[in-house]
């Protein structure tokens, strides 16, 4: 599994999703606090063996619970033939 972090990464993530199963792009900029909160929620759910969609949602919820109302929204891009388990 490989990861990268970048603001304004929607176009890159969408392009990569044609070759790899999953990418998360950011629409705009994330503060360090937002990035950390998303990661905490995402990896906590991953540790509980949740599905990728549940991990992704957990990361978004973590940000919302800390009051980042206007945060730049992450977008999950999925390769068309990827297994969604």
C-alpha cells in the first residue's frame, strides 16, 4: 500500500485511480490539524478492520466533530474494477 499527502490533489488522485485501486484527493487546502484529525479517524477505523468506505467516513467525521465546518472536503476515488470490501 502506498500513500501520499497533498492539498489540491483531486486531479492527481482522479488520474491515479485509473491505475491503482483507491486514492483520496483533497479539494483545496487542509491545515495540519485537519490532516491529523482525518488520519486519526481513518487509521483508527482501519485498526478495527472497517471497510475502506467506513475508514474514509470515520476520517471525515473526526474533522467535523472538532468543529472544522468549512474544511476542504476529501474525496475517495476508486478504480472502476476495484474490490470494495
